[in-house]
């Protein structure tokens, strides 16, 4: 089985761009901000590179607010984060520590929900 990997290539004009590799079929990707999916995620085959898909994610203006915003990227129906990107606005970025802490919080929240769901399912 091919390793599934999503790699950032750039952010330009308010659009995150990357390449998803490791799938012969078009992946069904979603991008979450504060546990809510974003609209407009585009996935298209990369010409001449079998198993690779170009991914474009428009960053909505309403998502830009004071502080750190972390966008999580995964295949629908899974909880594994393939990639993430962070936008920091309104404050000087002393270092990337705040972005890492925000990512850890989001992933911890996702794990807590999955664990609670597992406990409920196994109690019955």
C-alpha cells in the first residue's frame, strides 16, 4: 500500500496549495477550522504524475481574526491529521510555539471526542 501524504507547496492569494500523494483514486479531503469543515476544497489530478493530486484550500476572510487559527486537513471519515497550517494575525509572531500549542489543543479535543464515543459504544 502506498504511503498517503499531504505536502504544502505554498500559500498565495489567500489559497493554501499542496500535493496529496499515495492514492490511485481521488481522495475525499476535508479541512477543519474549530471543528467546522471549510467549503471550497479542490482536489485535481496532477498531470503526468500518477497517484498525485493537487489540493487547493481557499482561506475564508471570516476565518481571519485576532490570534492563532489552525486548519486541520484529513480524509473524510478519518481522524488522522494529514497536514495542518496556521495563520497568525494581529500579533507579532515571536516564534511558532503558539501555533504548536493551538494544534495540540485541537488534536487533544479530537482524541477526547473519539475516546468518549468509544466508551459509549463499548458500554452497550
